[in-house]
C-alpha cells in the first residue's frame, strides 16, 4: 500500500486547510484510517481516526474544529481543519492500516 498525502501549507490563525491522503495498491475498506501529527522533539500524536461503520474519533485538542472523512471510491481520507491555531503547526501524517504516508507540513502563523 502506498499513501500520498497533500494539502499542507502556510495559513493564518483562524484559517482552514484540507489534507488529503490517497491510498493505492492492495487497500481494503476495512482498514482503519487516521491522521497523526508530529513536531520536532516530540512524539507523534493522534489527531483523528475513522474505521468501518463510519466511527470517528478525535483528539481533545482538535474536536469540534477538525473533521475526518473518507471517499472509499477514491481510496482517500481527508482531514478538514478549521479554526486553525499556531499550536496546530506540525507535520501531519496519514495512516491506513499499518501503513504511513510521507507527511505534509502545516504551519499556522499567529
């Protein structure tokens, strides 16, 4: 399985971004999908996840601001990030099953 993440960039506080992660190869609709983020010197942390049955979970720090969604026809998972804060700045990684994407940088300026 190969994952291609995109959509990161520089945005002002209060703005929005949508990350995408397209999966190719031997994927499965039963794979859990999720987003994680990491800043230098810190461990990678969970941001949002979804699994079969459209069950979704969010980290407390992003609940109500971020929305995870999937397009099974395109084998793509999205992360819509609204009301961004400087502390949301990180490299964001998608995970599908046991596979990781390459990461996309999100920088939120104050």
